C-alpha cells in the first residue's frame, strides 16, 4: 500500500508539473504583434502603409505564433521580414505575457556609385549596399523612379564617410537629389575633398570631409544662403578647418 501511495503521489506530481508547464506555455506563447512602420515609400496612415504593416504582422505571427516569447529575439524577427533589403528592425520589445512590439524602418536610398563594369551600386544612409543595378535607369531611386545622387571616385573604405557627408547634406539642405547633380571624391597625400555640384551652378568643396563633417556642411549651407541671386549662378564655396580647429566657409 505504501508503494502504491508513493506511486500515486509521484504520478500526481508529474501531472501537476506537466499541467503547470503547459499552462505557462499557453500564457507566455506569442499571440500578438504590434508593428510601427517608418517608411519613405509609404505615406503614414495611407492604404499602402496599412497594407505593409499588415504584411509584416502576418509574416512575424506566422513564424512565431505559439512559441515561447522568451525564445524570440530581435534577430529572429529580422529574419522573418521578407523585404529585408529595404526594411530593418529598429526597435524590439517583449511585452509579457504574449506580445511583441516591433518598430520597422525603411532604408533610405541615399547615393549610388558607378562600378568599373558599368553597373551601379546603390547605398543607404549608413553606407550599406542595398542593391546593384546593371544600368543607370535601373539604379534610379526606388521611391519615385528619379535618378539617385551619384558620387564618383569612391573606394570601398570611403563608403561610411561618403554616407555621412551625404546624410548631413540632405538634412541641412532639405534633400540632396533636388538641389545637387552629383559629387566627386578626390584623394591625395595631403587632403581629401568632396565636391558637390549644385543644380544652380555653385560648387561646394569640402576639405577633409570625414572630419567635422556636420560643422563643415552647416557652414557651407550658411555661406550659400547668404549669397546674392547672381552669385548663386556660379562660383565655388570652399569649406575647411582652420588652425584653431574652427570651421570656415568662403565664396570664390
């Protein structure tokens, strides 16, 4: 009888532990996904934006619904996004017991470079490769189909710095493709220059552009904004760091 009682207690304990495990598995299983989308292609609150959010929710839930929330990480959610070349997980948070909050952002096509074989590589604001196009037409911007901002003279180890200067320029001037034709990067043993050709006719020459980039672009913008109408049709703005470590921009 004692053995039967012990066996009964053991069976009850096993059943109880199993029931608790199953209950916890049900409680802490992924059931809900909230997605916030920041996109250049889809206007906020538009039908396209709602459709994209719904697509991401479906993809994430299809892969993780019913799985323990503790087992789901940001890298797992990133891998579930089908359009990974253009969208990435910017923020990820678990809301216990069963909800994932995900912020998804779209990469911004910022500039392109022409390769030696005549193809074009398109990069984002971080200098990350988004895609490669075989023709200039295919390299046009994915949002509006117009040509991307092109930079000549770029080498692989320049990409991050080029992305930074293009990003600062776009932020300060309210865009880059709308106000500039393109840029040329020139490197020498003395200094590196980044020359931007504005559509109005002015050229901006940024010396040692990888250093104090934001300050130099800001100074170049202030100099340009202070020009008279006729001066904005030509000439050059040179921006550089002085010996006292301040930044100066002058029109020539």
